[in-house]
């Protein structure tokens, strides 16, 4: 296995995690990232279920994650005047979590932790500012693929190419020979993220979430650097032609300024502190947005090409994307090591192991989007009242109904154990 050459595309969570585990099989790994440096911004992400199990298998990772956890110790749903209907707090059990994770961390911080754990490994090499231009599959079934690059890296042969570059993966389109949005299923929802210097929470570690009619949601959370982290999102379950979802896509294509203008138009006059937040948003330098999607290709591999994380199975609004990425990295490398030089068998084994998890973790909770982002004032009141009861009761069965796989115990998933060379 020491001669296996692997190319991993993407350096955000799934990429470094995949590189870490592949290197433990004895493989030589090259990681490319299209941005000129590691991206350290991004929204909060959660580590749950099997992700917790995989994290604990990497020496020092849990300690590093705990040292970088977000300082949010719960969140409240508030009405227009700031009155709280209830506060959801962590369960206190990392093996069975509530909507608030025991391991809530910024995406950029988690990427940095995994990058720092792998950047100096003798078998892992990072190249930034590079993208795949083409992948040519071998003429014989057990031969390597030839990869050409866009920005000057010489073409090279690899035994395995792994796409870890997100739900809008260009590499998926190249590797599967499909369109960029093929197998991408919109959830008719979008979200934007940014930080503000003002502390809208008055020093509290309890975040606030506010719903406006027409599926608009504003979230405010504490930040390690002071000020607040903001999420503004919209859900349009029956989006009409040229409705908010279409407008979001068009604005997103035009760039940051156009997207800020779109969000401002959506939230101006929406109530609570939305006008104040919109004004601060216009000055935010870390603003970005994305559409909520699920990725569902019929297969996760083609020849010597395979996908890990959101590139192959973005779960949308279920809150399990990070855990699936960590788990997919572990299972892919484990099957590669298990089957030695037989990559066909390894990829078949990977798909067989990860598919049941994908099917479970892509299941959208039955009350989404109605409970998450009600469209009417009556719906908002009903949701907030139910939320208040759930916070009071703390019944696990209710958490499972509301949050689906995100609240499932990690003990319910048994990952296979593998032998590692390194």
C-alpha cells in the first residue's frame, strides 16, 4: 500500500480528514485547494453521532476542538419585543445531543485544526491556488488516472482521486461526467452568514433566534472575538417563478454587494432588531451566502474517482454534514487499507458502509420547514409555543421528532474497526 498515490480535492474539513486517514494506510497524498490559502471563515458547524466517534480516534483532536468551541451555551426563540419563549441548552451528553451541540465550532476553526494535524505529515502535501482541469480514466481497469490542473501544477497520475470540494463540487462534474447541478436537490432555502462588532446579546452566552413571516429567520450568537455572529436565512417551500429563491440565486451570481442588497430587501422592516442588523451587515467584511441543498448521486464513485462529504452526500438542513464528512473520510481510507491494492473492492466497500448512514442523515425532520421557518404569524406563534414546551420537558422522544438524526445517540451507530499501517 505504500506506493498508492492519492489526490484529494478541497482543504475544508473533509479534505484534511481524508488525507489524515489515507496517510494511515501508507498512501502518499496530495491535497489541492482552489483558494490561495486555507479558508478560516464560515458558520458554526456541529460534530455529532458518528462524527464524535471518528474525532475521538484522532489523537489530540477532541482536545483541540474543545479549546475552540463557540461560547454559545444555548439559544432562545424570541418574539418581536425580545420576549423569550424558552431556551434550548446542550443536553450535557455528547453521545445524545440536542439542537445545541456539545461540539459547536466555526467551520474555519475545524478546518484549521485538521490542517494543522496533517500539514507536516511526511506523506501529505498541500498545494493551494489549484484546481482540477480534467481527469482521464485508465484504459485498463487497474491503471492510474491522469489529472491535468488549471493553474500550473504539472499533470500527474494518481491511483485515486477524491472530491472533497463541497456541494457545488466542480470535481464531481468532471469525475462523473455530469453537469455541475446534476444530483443537486434544492431545499428551497438559503442562508447568509456574517459578524458584527456590536454585542446585541449584552454579554449573554445565550443566542437569540427570531422568525418573521414568509419563512425568514434571524439568528444572533456570541463570538469568541466579541460582537456577534449573525445568520439570516429564508425558506420558500413553494417558491414561485422569480420568487425569493430565484432572486437569491441571481444575486449570489452577481457577487457580495448584490447579495447584501437582496438580504436587506428581504429583512428591512421584518421586526425585532432586523433593521439594526441589516445596517451592520452592509459593513460586514466576512459576509457570504449559500443555498441549502442535498446531493444525491446514484453512485459515489466512477473508476478511480470517489466523493467524500458534501460533494457526494450533502445532507441539507439536517445538521449532520460535518459528521458525515468525518465518517466518510474514515470509512473510505479504512476500506482502502482493508482491501490492499484492490481499489474496486475498496470503493464498493466504502459505498456499502456509508450508504445506510447517508440515508439516515439525509432524512429531513418531518416538521421541516414548517417548524423551522413558519410562513405565517399564526404558524410562528404555534411553533414558539411548542418550542417552549419542548424546552420545559426535555423529552428525548420530542427531540427526535423535531431534530431527526441530529439528536440520535452515537451509540446507535457501530463503525467498523480497521488496521492501519501508520
